[in-house]
DNA sequence: TTTTGAGTTGTTCGA
DNA sequence: GTCGAACAACTCAAA
């Protein structure tokens, strides 16, 4: 028997139920492990996404001793063709849960030939979307009760790691390998995290042993390297959240609890998307669908480039461009600025983030944006408009984060970096003036909200 | 069914 | 500078 394992958001060897299922199905026969580069997704994303995926695939291929089969094209034709070419009797996958992924998988399954079994094992989540429900069997719409029920539901232990893995390589598609090469040599790429499962686990264990204890407080400080940085790996399934939960299973205290909560957020948003597929790009709460928005092109460009004149906003946007990653606290501040200070509809920002973040995930990213915009689950109160100066001074009290990413402000010491307008030489090195007046735009945001409700 | 308490992450103002 | 109160109304979860 030959079994095909078609990888998508599960680019790892450890803790991989679908991999074990495929190997079991193959028995004494061959196991083919394949990744299909779908040009529609590949070309739709930005260079950072492509480079991170390419680097991750390279690392995975290496860990399989060059056994990864790389294909190119529409999975609806490529996967059945592969199954036929290697005479597979089954195609194994981890169950996909996003709207587009579910549609794609249904379509592929429908065109698999007779005699080729389609087998879904596991999901990218500790508890799969749709599983955690309240007493009435309905999904949760508020995080806190979801997280409580999620913890009580519990999750399985990690799946055993195959000690040896023999993989039959089935000829790469030259278009796919060329695309990877091109992605990795694209100009102006940010410095991406080290790719691969081993690097991810090394990083996580260092985080667990050095930073987990202070995580609850320090995770909000963008100048401090206090977060796990697991998001790029979780995005592609280089590590499974179940693995991370097991790695900290014996850890007590607020740091460990807060970290588990962050994973719960990821699972919560996947669950929300599962139950509300349209919320990926549409307002989840119809109450605010009549909100009036602006499309200020120049201001949006200034926001994207990190030239709004608000230091912490600009630092964050520049970190995004430079690293393909942004600290979570700053994601909120920059998102608030676009939606509340520039009055731009949240999908504009969500799209920009998704294309440039190497951890860009539709469920977490877009629902995070909806939360800030007030259109999502558990909408923030109308009065919660982030003040970019207050936020900067509170969470980057030393000004270090701003100075790291905004060279024009490096001559300002301490907190002064957050208010160049209060210093004679504040604009001496070309830092832009504020493009809007925050106090006025805050009031405008509140007025628009009030008008929408009437 | 009704009721009650609570809801990630905030800001401002005045004492 | 620090602190507590006020800032709407609504939806959700659970008793």
C-alpha cells in the first residue's frame, strides 16, 4: 500500500497524528509526504509570507532527508494526479478549519479517484474548532467563559514522535522549487526567525526557562524580548499548540496561566471563525455595519510606512516591515490608530498585516482587528480609544522600542522619544509631524459611533 | 424564563 | 504624581 500525506498547516514531524495515520496506512508500503504550492495563495500573499513558508519547507525537507515532494498548481488537479502517479490508496491530511481550507478540501476529496481514501486526522488546534460549547450546545461568543470551558475540556497528550521515518520522494515540480528559490532570494526581505521544528523548540524552551515566570507582566513591553515568538511557527504548524501545552504542563503561576490563555485566544478565534465563516472579512456584529469610514490614501500610506508622526505607531509599523512581525501590544496601538484616528475600515489594516506578517493568520489577525475596531466578539467599549502617546509612555517607558525602530528619534532620551513636539530638537533629524490631532480624532470616532447607534 | 453579574488589553478628569 | 470615578448601553453566560 502507498499512502500520501498532504501537508498544509502541519509542517513538522513531531506530534503529528495525520503523519502517524498515514504511516500506519502505508504499512510495509511507501509513504509519500507532499506539499502543494497553490499559485492562487502563493501569489496572493506578500514576499514575507512566501519567504517564511519557503524557509520552513526547506527545513522540513531537510528533516525528512530530502524526502519532501514539492508540487505546484491547483490542489484539485495536483493531489489526485499525485495519488494516481504513486498508486496511493489513501490521502491523509490534518483537518482544515478555515472557510477557504474547508472548501478546498471538499473539492479535492470530491475529485479523488475511486479507491483512494480521504482521511482527516487531527487539526492545528489543541481542541478543534466546534468542540467547546456551552450548556445549551451553542458556541461561546465571549473569551473568558470559552477559555474556562476550553481548559475544562482538556486536550490529548502529544502524539508520539516517529523514531525513524522512511519517506519515498516522488519527483518535485520544477515550478515549485523555482518558486521557493525566488521567494528566498527576493529583495529587501526582513530577517526572519530561524526556520524549522528544532529551532522552534529551542526557542520555546529558552522562553519557558528564562521568561515564562515574568510573562504576565513583561509580555506587554515591546522593548523586552519577553514573548514566546511562537506565532510564526504555529501559523504553519511547525509546532503544535498541544506540544507547547505539554512543555509547560507542570508550570504553575501567572506567567504559565497567561501563556495558556494566549493559546486559548488562538483557539477561541479559530472557533469563532468556524461558526462564522463570513467574519473573516465582514463585520461580525451587524450593529456597527452602518458606521461611516474614510479612505484617506495619503494617511494610509503614512501609516503603512511608519510616518504618522506618532512615535510608537511608527516604531510598530516599521518593525512590521523590517521583521515581518510586530509585538502584540503595538499591533493593538497601530490598529487603533488606523481605525479610530484615521477612521479607516478594519479590513484595510487586516489585509496589510496579513500580507506582511510571517505569522499572519486569518482567524487571529482579523478577529483581533475586529476587536479593536469594535465590530467583533466582545466588542470593546466605545470609550476605549487608545491614546498613542499614553500607550507609548506606559508600555515603552524607557523609549527604547521607539529609538530602536525610529532612528530620527534616537537623539531623544527616555520618555522624550514619545513626544518630539515637546522638545526643541525633536524634529532635528527629519521625523515627520503628526498627520492628525489625536484628541480631535478620538472625539470624531466617538461621534461617529454615537451617530451609528442612533 | 428571568435575573444578575460580567465583559483582555482604556482615557480623562478632578480631588 | 497618584487614585478613584465616570464614561453607554448591550450582549452574553450562568444561576
